[in-house]
C-alpha cells in the first residue's frame, strides 16, 4: 500500500469527530469554526439524537449560546479560542 496522508486537504471548521458518554455527546471540531459552529447532522428531527438538547458548552470555555433548527445545531463560539488545536463541544441531552 501507499501512504497518501500528505495529499489530504487541511481540516476546516466543518470537520467534526464524535464520541458519546451516556447522555452526553462530545463533538470535536478539527479547526477553529469562527464565530459560529454548525453541526448539520444535529438538525431538528435528527435520527442521531434520542432526546432534546439541554445544554451546550465548550471544554475550557464553559456554557455557550446555541439554537437547533432545520439547518443543524448552531453554536455561538467564545470570543477567544480556549486552545490552539482541536475544540470540543459538550452537548448534553435530557
């Protein structure tokens, strides 16, 4: 096989990775999303969630403002980055 990792496009603020722990979903974005992060897969009526979202926070930054609509889960990001690499949102469900 060949190693082609050097040919991939850089990560953007739309590249998310997910993990869960009970009623918590962690969504890690691989580049700073700017003023707002949009998780399209968590739109209203999404089959990827089993309950209503109760709270959204960013690790290292605390609670954030958010709204869920037909376009996705829209999260207002903090004014300053809490770190320099990946950024993790903690999304809590009822």
